């Protein structure tokens, strides 16, 4: 019983850590030696010749980015880091979407009493917190001949 409980706790911790991951990959081909993320190019159209290395996902979740562009930059930075670890010198961008990760709400009210009457007023609002999530293909583009 003690062993089963320990295994369950370890599985829960692993699931929580994986839930916090901001980038991931699934291998489709052979990895290459790691390179600098600065050497990774982002393509919106496939180059003429390339080798597929992995399918990659990344998001801006957990970053302090406020604008849509800052969120996109963070997601792409994380994709480049993931691709560089696999030796991919390119990312073929396949999709970008907004993900709601939470919301912020604020409300207030006031009440006044006087004589034979009472009145109150309240107001509230909320806004969503959004991240960018990007998917792509980590690729190796051979040098131009």
C-alpha cells in the first residue's frame, strides 16, 4: 500500500510538471548536434529542401509579456530554443492561436442609509489573460549549394 501511494504521488507530481511545460517536441526524424537558438530561422513557407526533425509546440504561458506581439515573440523564442536543442536550424511555422490562461476581475460597491431609505450601487468587470500558442516543424535546411 505504501509503495502504491508513493507511485501515485510521483505520477501526480510528474503530471503537474508536464502541465507547466512551455515547450515540447515529438521526434519525427534524427536529432542533430545542438546549435545556438540564434541560428534557427522561422519559415512561413517550406524551403525547397529540408529534413523533418520534430513536431514542436511552445507557448508564452508564464511570461510577463503583455501585448500580443510580446506574447508571440516569447512563444517563438521558446520554439527556437526547443528546435536548437534538437539541432534544427529552421522552424516551419504551422499555426498560432490565442489561449486563455486566466482572468482578472474587479468589483466595487457602495451602500448608503438615511432616514427611511437605503440605496446601493455596485459595478464589476473582468478581462481575460491570453497567451500565444504556436506549433511548428523543427527542420534542418542544408546549406545552399
